């Protein structure tokens, strides 16, 4: 599976932005797609993951929503009420549907997109 994240940009606090993760490969349906982010000087952190009982990081719950369009092989990250602390490079990653480990651990994801930068100014 090859992933390409897009949709990043510079916005003001309170604005919304939608990121896309386009996947290629016939086995896309076998994977859950997770979103991670990495701010300057910080470790990569889990944001959320597609699939049943979708988990989200506490910091984004109620503001971010992940959706999936299997017909387009694309997963979206809708980000509302953005805050300056949401500034980061956002990555999408593919986790096989049979994986039973933590969705929060980047090690559980086999394929990664290149990242897209989101900058939120106050």
C-alpha cells in the first residue's frame, strides 16, 4: 500500500482544515488508516484511526473526525476548531486489519505517507 497525504496549510486558530490520505494498491480494504502528527522537537503522536470504535487522542476528541471513502481509496481527517498546538506535520499510516496490538503505537503501522504540514496561528 502506498499512501499520500495532502491538504495541509496555514490557517488561523478556530479554522477548519481537511486532510486527505490517498492510498494505492489492491489491498487497501485490508488496512485501517491511522493519523499521526509530529510537532517540531517532539515525538510523533497518535491522532486517530479509521475503523470500528475509532479511537482518537484526547487532545483532538470532539474536534477531529476521521472518515473513509473506500470507492476513492481515501481516508480523511476533518479538523475543526484548530488550535496553535495542533501545528505539526501530519502523517497517515496503514495498519493491517488483523493487527491486534495498540493503535496508538507507530510500530503497528506498516506503511506511511510523506506527511503534510499544518500550521495554526493565533
